[in-house]
C-alpha cells in the first residue's frame, strides 16, 4: 500500500536513520529511513535489527526487561523462522499477541510477476510499498542455489552493456526491501526451518562465519550475490544492515562465505565493505585499458583501474581460499583479444591478487551497442588466462527464455529508443564530471 505523507507517524528520534548521500554522482530521491507507520498506522518490522525492535517495544509501553525479551522472541520468529503472523509465535503469550498485531506487521516485497525458466532459473519482478519495481533471480545448479539480490531501483551508473544502466536511479532499497528478497525466496522455496530442527539462535548470537551453521544443509538457496539491479556500494548503509540480518546466526544464519557483493568499482567504499560487511568481493572489471573501461564502465573515469586494483589488494580477508572474483563481460572486438587476456594476467600478477575471473557472455538486449564475442573467442580467452594459473570459467547464460539478465524484466515494460538511451547516458556522464 502506498505510504502517503499524511499517514506517516511522527519519526522517532531514537530509531530514525538519515539517508546516505551518494558521493559524486546523481543523488537518488532520498528516502528517509525513518520508521514510519503504514496507512493503517502499524509499523512494518521487516528489516529492523533486534535493538531497534526492543527500543520500539519500550516506547510503546513495555518495561525495559519485557521489551528486550519480546524483541528477542519476535526477532527469532521474524528472521529465523520466517513467520509473518504474530499468532504463529507460539512462545509468546496468547494475550500478548494482539498487542503486537495492533501495532506491527511483518511484510514482504509485493510480487508483480513470477517466472520459472525451463532450466530451473526463477525470476521475480517485485514492487515496493511506494510502487517502484525491482528484480530478483534464483539460479540453481548442481552444487548450489544462488539468489541474485537487488540493492537499488535502477542505477546511477551507466555501464554501456548493462540494461539496468539505461534506467534512471529511482531510489535506494531499504534494509527491509533487501533482506525481504531473501525472505521471499525462502518463502517461495519452502525453506524456513521447521519446528524440531536444531536452533542456532539458542546457541549463538554471533555472525555465522563458516559453514558449520545449519543453513546450507539440504536447502536449495545456499548462496547470495548482490548482483541484481543497482550498485550496492552506493547504498552502503542499507546493504550492510540487510546483510547483517542475513549473516546473523540468530537471524537468517547464512555464512558470509556464501555471500558475494559485486561492485563496478566504488573505490572509496571498498575498505568499509571489507571491514563492516566482510563478504566475498566481486569486481566488474570488464576491460584492462583506460580507454575501453572509460567507455563501457564510466565510473572508471572517476576511479581508474590502478586505484581499483590497489583497493582490491587491500581488501581484508582476500586470500587464496577466498579469492576476489573479476567479472569480465565478453564483448565482440571490444575487450576480447589475446592481448586483452594477457594484460588481464599482467594486472592480476602485478597487484598480487588472489583472483579468479568469471567470463560472462554478453547478454544482448534491444538497443545495445555491443555484440557477444564468438564462442571460440571466449574459449581462447579463457585458455590464455587458465594457462597463466588463474581460474577463468565461462559462465553459462541462464534463464534466457525469461530474460533473466540484470534489468531485463523491468525494462521489457519500459522500452527506450536509442536516442533516449544516448540522452540518458549523456546526463549520467555529465554527472560523473
Ligand atoms: N552494480 C554492480 C552489481 C550489479 S551488475 C556491478 O556492476 O558489479 C552484476 C553483473 O552483471 C556485473 O558484473 C555486470 O557487469 C553484469 N552485467 C550487466 N549487464 C550485463 C549483460 N547485458 N550481459 C552480461 N553481464 C551483464
Ligand atoms: Fe549499474 Fe552494475 Fe549495471 Fe553498471 S553493471 S549500470 S554499476 S547495475
């Protein structure tokens, strides 16, 4: 339901969190992260951390001890068990449940379209409360099931091969809208723990940082990649807060080793991402010369390849066991020569990066200025990198029958002409300065 100005409850000074300004580029329409009531006056708990929930319960009249206990219980049911009704919270007294239901709800992003590909890939077009659409994709294979999560509606950047880059940035997604994607996927896959399964929440309040937790066992959804719509490091606070709920052993309990954050190269935020989130890092490199990267990944004009690779070398936790992934989209006659492959090797070795390279066949879309490299070219590129001792698998395109590539489902609804795309590119580049 849309939130109208008049229906907003007065923001609470204790729990309001200022929106983060986006450095340098076009700022999105700021969305205050105040905790506001819905039109019916109730507050959505999705995306709130335990301490905030406890503060809210205390504000609403519980004494400090009761607020803390109830918050712990509600947090457990909310993120660990995935319930959306207070009636399902069986360890909370029956008399207490109406008190909660009168004041709070547990929401989910709304599903606009849900598609299932022949190869098992699933894709959802989702909608925020205020009517903005964004995407989520689930990609199962033999070894794992990966959920591709969006961080923004649209993107401020304008990578020339990316469909999301053709959209204006509408706004950052909130922590609730980000963690809500993972929760919706668990709903859809039927993967919330059942009563009687071991309960990690009883054992630890720590972040889960290895695979010793119980989350991956027997589940389809084992991994998360922040590779949907948007640039996660331009929505740092919300992405961090959402991923903390995902990694919390008392929350969704997914190991940080199973989560990857992909950035186009927002260099000033990379150290903070390592320190405050600590998940695996993927970097959308896509080119090895200034000239080509400036063209296809325009943020390169602001933070160049050397700066970017130096930030990768300093990324905490990167090691041979936890390598940095370099994403490299294969564009015909643009970045796919033998010389490009050799320069890629040189750069990785020069910066002594524990790296692997993901070669991504370009997924074409109407109006795109590039073509995908021929299969033989991609294979040769991969071999050259492999021969230098760097893993360089070719990613198989998935879910092509349902347009499962970044930004394509949403954009299918809003087709732009080439002239409109160029105009938008000019606007975004002007903002890059
Ligand atoms: N903004 C972040 C994360 C989202 S994009 C980033 O740029 O890293 C996730 C990945 O999909 C990026 O590596 C991006 O370059 C790639 N990608 C986008 N459009 C693509 C297309 N049409 N074909 C192949 N890969 C694409
Ligand atoms: Fe934005 Fe990433 Fe697409 Fe570039 S590749 S436009 S950073 S979503």
